[in-house]
C-alpha cells in the first residue's frame, strides 16, 4: 500500500531572518529558533495541515523544526517522533544542534534520550565547529532516513525538516512552512 509523507520545511528561523537582512555576513546563531515571522508562518500552517490525516509527525531535533512540529501538530494528539536523520545538512552555525538533555529540558513533552551527543555532523573535536557535511555523507543519511520511514507502521506521516535536506531528497526547494508530498 505504501506511505504518504508530507515534507514540511520549518518556519523562518532567527538565522534565516538575519541572513535576509545581511546575506553576505552570516550570523553566528547556533540551533536557531523560530523568528516572530516564523511563529506566524507556523500558525498559518496549522490550518493547512489539519485535514491531511497525519498519523505521526517526525521532526528534526533542531529547535526551529521542533517548534514548527509542536506549533502545527502539538495539540492534534498524534505522536511526534524526534529523528536526527532528518536534521539539516550542516553548512552554517544555525545547523549546529544542542545536547539532548538541553532539548529535553526545553521540550519535556518529547523524547530526546535516544539521540547521540552530538547528534549533528561533526568532523571530530569541537562540536560547535561549523564543519561542512560532505554530500556523500548527506546522501547516505537521506537513504538511511528513507529506510527508517519504511519501517514505521503509519500510512500518513508529516516530516518537519529543512530546506537543503528536502532539496537533496526531492529536488524541490521549499519556502519556510512550504510543503510537498512524496509516496514511499
């Protein structure tokens, strides 16, 4: 029968907002949360996803994705699963995550105890270093994520994630809170 998977990019983050103002001088914002505009985008998204029949939500552990998942689906009663395979391709400080314990304290309604620390791409040594994730590593992670999705018992899922990750997965560039649907 297969699965229907709605891929949804997070709302605008503070990193995205800062880059829009000064694109040639990226900010040093780690694990960027939603901006005020992003919060508004998520509020609008809630109405768009209400009739999708989503049985479970999978979110990247990056804060902007978690906030988007909770804002759009948090009161729907469907389980929200955190999966580090859905994280953004590490290209900037905003793609560097935070330890699972810190995330669990901020979002106690979700489980983070299964995540490695660090769970984002590192080249060893300093977990706060911005080490570009190689394309081959990203491709292997996308393949692992798709394989993981196929093990899930849900027919209709929403995945809250990131622009570069989804672009490499589908070839489609999504705007903030943009959505596309794939069938597995």
